[in-house]
C-alpha cells in the first residue's frame, strides 16, 4: 500500500481530537445534543484549521448508527464510509472547479432525493467563495428552504467574497489560527506515536513556519521525517524550509541597533549564499521587530507573542537597547521594502538599501529619518527632549530691556550638537504680549519680496495653478505699510480683476506669508513705467497664455474681458 501523508493519517475523527477550535466544537455538540441543527452552515477561517474536517465530523454525528450523537463511534458502516470518503450521503463539491450555474442546478435537482444509508444528506461545498455570481444566486433558494433531510455546509477561507444574501442564510463559524503551543503539543504526540525523535527547537521552528495551520505543520513534519536520517534537529528544519534562524534575525537587529552597516551587508550576503529567499528574510525581520515592538510596550507574555520562553528572553534583552520610535521607523521601512520586493527583480538590493537607511539615519530623507537624527543628537548632548514651558509660568528675575539688534555668538564658545538650534532674537520684555512684539517688528521691504518672489510663485503654483497663471507676469513694485503692490503690464486687466477676487487673493497672501513669515495684503495694478529688476528670477517664466494653453490641452483660447 502506498504511503499515506501524515496530515491525512492524523485527520481528527471526532470533535475531541480537533485542536484549537473549542468554541466551534462545543456549539455544534450542544446543537446535536439538543436537536437544534440548522440546515445551512458557513465554516470560515485560516487554511489548515479544520473546517472541512469539522464538516465531515458533523456528518458522522448525524448519520452514525448510534446517533444523532455528538460523539460518533467511528466503527459503524456509516462512519467508516464517511471516513473512507465513499459515503453516498455525504457529497463534497469543489467549488473551485464546479463553480458554474450548471453544477448548482444539478445540485438543486439531486438534493431532493432521500438519503440512501443515513438520516441526512450532507453537502460540503469547499472553496465556496469561488462560486460565480450566477451560481451563488441559483443556490439562494436551496439554502433558504432545503429539504428536511438535507444539510449544506459552505467552507471558505475568504468569507468576504461571498454575497451578503448567502451569508444571511447560513449559521457562521469562524475558525481561528491555532497557537504555536497547541501545534507543538500535536506534533509531539504524532512524533511519539510514529517513533520519530525530534528536538524542541525544531518543533518551535515548524510551528512558527506553519502560521497557525495544523495541516501545514503536519506536512512539514512528514517532509522532515523523509529528510532526516536520525533525530530531527533545528538545522534540518532550516535546511528544508529555507527559513532564517532566530539567531540570524537577532544578529540583524543587533547590527541595526549598533549602526553597523558592514555587519548588516555581511549578514545579507551570508543568507543569500545559504540559498535563503531574500523576500522571506525581509518577512522574518518584520516578524522579529513586530514582536520586539510588543515587548517594548511592556507586554512580556509568551502566550501573547505566540513564542517560546527562550525567544521571549532574547526579545526582552534587545528591547532595553532601543525605543518604540526606532522600532516603528524600522517596521515602516521594512514593510515598504517587502511590498516593493514582491514585484522587483532585485529584492536583495532593496533589502540592502533598507538596512543602510536603518543604520544611517543621515541618509534617510524621510520625516522618520529626521526624527532619528534629532534623537541621536540629543542623546550625544546628554539632554532630554525639549519641552515647552507652561504658559502661566513667568520667568524669574527682573524684565530685560528690549534689544534692538540680534545677539552675536561668542567666538570663544565651541559649537556643539546642542548649538545647532538657532536662537530667536529677543525684541521685547519677557512679559510683553506676542502681539505687541510682532507689532514692533519692522515691515517687510520690497527688496525682500523681490528676492523671494520665485519661491512665492512656486508656493502659489502648488496651491492653485490658475492663480499662478494670473500672477506669473506680475512684478512686486512696492510695500506700503502692510500692503504688497504688484504691477502687471498694460492689457492684463483680466488678471488684475481675477487676482482681486477673495478666493484668489487669499491664495497669494497665504503664499507670501509662508515664504516671508509676514502677512501682506495684495493689491494689483496696471504698471506702465519701467520694470524693476528682480535679483532672483521666477522659477517658472511661462506666460499666462502658455499656461492657459497647457491647462486646456494645448489649445490657445482667446480670453475677452466682459464689461
């Protein structure tokens, strides 16, 4: 007889043998015991968690010679036929290959036939989310009012793809992922009965790679039994699965915390030479830093992390060397790298770039990189993060006289990391209101506006392209009190009128305020005199006609002023 795979040989035959789904098994057993079995069920959840197996056990409970009973004997002809897969009253349909309306019509015609051997005809529709829209609609009436002898069980890993009309007609059970501890216990039992010696670290690696799927874990164990000539070790699991060892992930994290770029690149070269998939390496690092984030927040429970006690001790040690902000930045960079690596022909290059960014925040242009650099400077200076003082607290000592000129730096004082922050000149007494201080500031000169005019135009362009096209031909003429006068050439009356509209005026005034840090009111006029020289040329010198042509698909439109 040919070899039977481990997951088929050890498929649970009763509710008591099913692990990790106590809520589901208890509810179904009570329903059978109290004769409250419904006509349609939906079993949804992660792969390999026992959905189809539960449907078969339910069929045995209903058709057992001793039943209906929550504990089938597994020795009667009906139970033996269901276990062997040849029962005529338990029909399993693969919706992935029988997903059309014709197959559902055939099911609808056959379901009315009475059972041959047992009390019920049980239809198990696997991968139910693969049904077409027409097939799902054809199944609605049968789901709502099936014959009394028929029970339908829909099995799916993606319940969100099923129509709401299907979901509302079924009693739904969600199967959870099985924990690593429960998977390890199951594998120990199988290894003991099969006469296989396997080390504890190897069991932990198998359970972690299974991702909550008992079937995947049993399949891996079956493969390792064929691979190993003696006791199964952790090295055998790493060799067969190509996963990254816990020690390697810890070395990556230590190198990142120590800002050792060379060590990170050497580790990447090592895992590539060992034949590891770079994408799998990235996913392993994400899992490691995720667990490290949980430990850093204070939740140090092996059951919460779904890991072993030894690995929890390692994570606790590493958590003392970093902060939550650093871990969040690391997870953001690694997650983005993992997404890009799915479609990139150079996943190794992407991982190396990510590691360099993590080790060298000065090369990271993002906001997280800037925050990391600031935190590094504060740590070197030995000062806590700067905090704003309470608004109701007044400084001690007599008030100082207003200063008319900015302070000069003392030449003898060496510049350090803490001196990188510029000091704000004091322009009034310490207890002077902010509005009074701003009122004493000198007005912006027109030369300042002209020097920054290119940046002002760029700010307007980013905010509203139409305003940029209106004012791009304008020249700052003068600043009168708090009013900026902009001149345009004769014939640009259309521009002047539209710039004076409130919605357009506010765009220009906001841009000026962002660049010059001073609020100026806009006033446009037709200027016929000589054009003042501007030291900084505008960033974009296209005319209004050219801009209008670009906005309207390249067609030059004639704009007429309507009186």
